[in-house]
């Protein structure tokens, strides 16, 4: 069976272990770097693959976006080039988002049939149906495909949230019905329900009833506060099977990541580390650091003392500040490598603390370092 | 003595050997990647430093631009951050252009006193004098500084070319008079004279009479054809001492590089490989390849078969074409790494062929591969 999860240690609801996918094993909890169009922005794939902590922890799953790849270069091109991993030069497992996120971000016309977009590239009308999302993802060929879902922005009226749950369930059923690539590709269902715990619980039960290889929580980090988000996660996770992976989509700020792990989440993705990096905002143990500020002009320290990332071992703050100030592309590259490495090390510490039974301490430490709230 | 050149082999006028600079030894002929503002565009310094042929040939000198660094972040900031090499994270020798190229590219008001610019960053008026160019370069602290010179665009009337030679000589004299950092910094004079062989010869003699650690040929590749440029190189080199390094500024297209080596040139710099890369134009043994063309959409070959660069060993043409088509930053990075590596390998072959006495064959091969003329 693919997408088999082996839990090796727990600390309360938190768990760490290994997820077996078609093209390799993934240690969990795991953060998946976002390569929307087949590349993590500002860095080459091999630079992401080479990021490693001193103990050898690396990123093991790369995430890409179906909506973008089906438009450019086209799913059939990715297929002819060997599928997502070989196409992008990524040696391990991959996952594709279904395009459901674009239902949120691009506000298409959503009907029972599907979501109708104007292409962000040339304005062409595209009707993305659950069936088309499956077909395109089977051609793109990631280890994990996601069902097409409806993701409302929050806050939203309860009847809109309920409609999103109903449509997502109907689409999930249709996705399972047309799916053919089962030998080397898993499919994950997506639980919607906004921040209404009761609706989240119900949506989780209805998704589980359909039977998926894994379960994602969608529609979070879309406008709500963390104190609204966490109870929704609790409610959904309580209704999910313990032997299947749980994936919290689009959430990756340090505090939310650690808090979601404490609630039993295994997988994460988020553009935050890479997007912040492109604006010169760096992740550190003490919160965000805006390297473009004048105070860093002649600063000979690395971004963070003791950091093992490729940037901190070679470059000083003053140089990075200069690259940001004159808008050199290498500024984004070096800041992105640092932020990804910092998240990688955080995830490694999360795993270590679950094994040691000290996740509570790590939660307090991360909360204290990031008390100003999630970076925006 | 610094900037000592040891010639180890010759083939006609061509020579290969070692140039000892304050921070390390440089094998010649050498190509110096251009890091205008302290970074090679589209790549991080450590990626350039890591480029290596199978036999271990690497780039050994990084070039940066005084005009840009004196404005951003300021020469005093570079100095406080340890000088150019440590600032940029470059482990070996460095060289700074004086700002003379900006006398050509930004058309300042040139008087006997100096060149008066409006800053490209904020419009501030700057009077760059030969003395200021020395002072700023001594603070920036490269292994080699260049005198401020006057570089006319070609074609130019003979009296303008002669005025540029006169002013360049006067400025060179003033540069030598105020120079103080002699223990770990060499200074190179610059020979002007357009494409008039007689004026080039005279300019070379007058520059040599002043006594520099090395001699550069400036004011070439600024509008003239290669058949006009090469006789000017011949005339200048004939008047230069054989025991001092010769540097052809701003020229780096493959045919001109090989032809200039055959005439006795040791050092090169050029933005061509990196600038072309940013537009998806790749250097190959058979000339230029525009990776953005539709014919490469599903091409599974590397840019060039057998190429040992970081890009060709990992990525296929179809993927690179996609990155260029959707304008991802990593396209520029991967194309830049290929083009720099290709030039590095060309320079390595140049050295090998001089040792073997087969430079003539290499000249014919490069000319045949690039018969369409220099890439523009």
C-alpha cells in the first residue's frame, strides 16, 4: 500500500514517523517547499534538495501546483519530460495541489460542475472540474494528488461554509470515481468547514467515509486568527483515522506549525518562508528580521549566530543588506535559502522533541520567540 | 613583488602561466566574472566560486565596479566589512574597474579635472577624479585597482581619440602620484587609442613609460568590428613589456577571447555570458542557443551533450525552456551557471592548447562554431 504511515513516537497528540510514498520515504512531521510552477521561487531545485542540517535532515517532498502546470507548460509536457520529479530535477517524492487554492485566490465562477477561470497567462477560459483535476494530476504524476475542493475566504457565513463542504464532498466522490493511476500515486481528500468546529468535524467524517490515502485540512490561514484556526484543527483531527497522514494546507508560520503538530498534523506546506525572503524578511529564533534596514549596513554578524544554512556560513548581514538595497536577484536567493533552512531545522527540532517527549518546551520556546504573532 | 607573472608555456605570441596577486595565484589566461555591485548577477558568489571543471579549474579572480560600490553601499562600508573579497564572500583575488567604463556608458561631463556624473541611484552629482578613484579603490581593497581612464565610443574622430589618450595619461600620472596602498594592491594602467594602430602603439608606450604593475587595453568592444579590434590589440601588445600581465577589458565573446589570447593577452572580463543568460541565450560549442524557443518545449536533452556544468548535469532543455517562458528567477540562475561554466572550460582549453602548441586548432574550431560572429 502506498501512503503508508508508520508512527514511531508520540508526545500527546503529536506524532513522528515515516510516510511511505511511491518514490521514497518521508519523515514526518514534514514541511514541503512550494514549487508552484515547478521551481521554488528564487532558487534552483538542486539548491533546495541540497539543504541539510548537520544531522542530515533534508526536505523530502516537493509541492507543485496543478493549475499553473496545466497552463504552463501543460500537463502533457510535464508527462513527456518524465513527470513532476524528473521534470523539476527533484530526486524524491512530490505532491500536487489540485488547483483548489486558486478557487480561493483567483475567485473563479464556481458551479456544481467545477470552477471556471480566466487563465492568469492569456485570459483563456478554463473549466476546472474534479475530473479534469484528476486527469491533469495523473499526467503530472506526483506521488500524491489532491482532490479539487472549494476553499472560501474567511470570515464567511455558515451557509457558504456548508455549501463549500457539500460541493467539496461531491467533487471528492467524482474524483475517486474517475481516478485510474493507483499503482504509484496516492490521493488525499480535503476537509473544509471554515472555523466552525462542528462543521469541521462533520466534514472530516464525510471525507473519511469516502476513503482516501490521506486527509488534508483546507481553507485555513485564509483570514482567520490563530485562536480561531486551532479549534477547527482539533475538531477535524479528532474525526480522522490515526493510521493515515494528515496534511494542513498552506500553513507554515512557526507558531502555527508547532501548534498544529501538537494536535496531530503530519504534513505542511506554505509559501511564507520563500515569500518573506523575497522581501528581505528573515526567520530567526527570535522572530522576523528585516535585513533591508539601515542598521545592518555595516553589520558583520551572520543573520543568526550558529545558523548552519548556506547563507549564514558564508555571508554577513552587511552584504545581504547591500544586495537587498540594490535589488540584486542573489538577495532573494540567499534569503530564501536561509528561511527554508530555518524551517527545516525547526521541523527537525519538532521531530526530536516528540521523540524526547519535550514538545511542550519547544512550543513555549517558539511562542516566546514569535510572540508578536505570525509574520505577514 | 605583487602582480608577478610567470610564463610557463607559449604558443606563438600566446602565453600561459601564473600571476601572483596579494591574495592568491591566478592561472592565465584567465576570465574574471563580473560582479558589478559585489555579486555576479543572478547567482550567489559561492555558486560562482564552486564552478569547476573535471580537472579542477575554477575562476580565480572576481571583478567589481568602483563606480557602483562607491555609491552603494559606499567604499567605507565595503572597507568596514573587510574589503571586497570578504564583503562578497569571494575567497580569492579581486579586481576593481575604476569607473572608467561608466565614462563610456553613462556619458558624464568629462573635463581635465575628472568625470562628473549624476548618480544612477539618486541623481546626486559626483565628480569622479583620478585621485578619488584611487582613494575609493584603496578602501574597497581589491588585489588590483585600475586607473580612471577616458573611454570613447567608437567610431570616434581621431582628435577625440587622441584627447582621450592624453587625458588618460594625465590621469594615470595623477593616480600614481596619490596612490598609497602598495603593499597588497597592484595598479594597472589603461591603454586607449581606439582602433588606430599607430595611436594604440603610442598610447601603450606612454602608459608603459609611467610604470604600472600591469597593462590593460581599454576602449575596445565599444562599437567596432572584430577585424578593426584585432589590429589595435596587436599594435598595443607589441609595445607592452613581456613580463607584465595584459588585460583586455570588457571583451569576452568566444572568438575575440581566443584571438586576443593568440595575440598575447592574459586577462579578460565581460558581462556577455551573464547578460545573455538572463535572456535565455546559452553558449555552446556550436554557437548560441536560445532556450526560450518553442522547439525546446519537450526536449529531454541537456543544453549541450557532455557539458559538465551544474545545470546540464541536472536539468533538461524542456524544463529550462519552461522556467524562461514563465519568467522564473531560477531560469536566469541556471542559464548563468551554464554560460560561466562554458567560458571557464573554454579558458581551460585555451591554456591546455598553449601548452600543447595547438592553439591554432582551437582558434579554427571556435571560429567554426561561432561563425555567425559574436553574440549580441
